[in-house]
C-alpha cells in the first residue's frame, strides 16, 4: 500500500508542476507578469531630478 501512495503523490506533483508552468507561460505571453521592484536612484532623488 505504501508504494501506491508514493506513486500517486508523484503523479499529482507532476500535474501541479505542469499546471503552474502553463500559468507562468501564459503570464509571460500576455504581459501579466509583474516586474520585480527596482532600486531607487538615490543620487537623482538627492539632486532633485526625480
């Protein structure tokens, strides 16, 4: 019985991974993926240009 549980868990994990991968590809394709936060231009802020 234990081998059966491990095998079913592996199949479910593979399906979840495939589903997540398709979602990420869809986000990239449609431009929905958020850009990570960028570092502020501190010298520009101090000089007042930003």
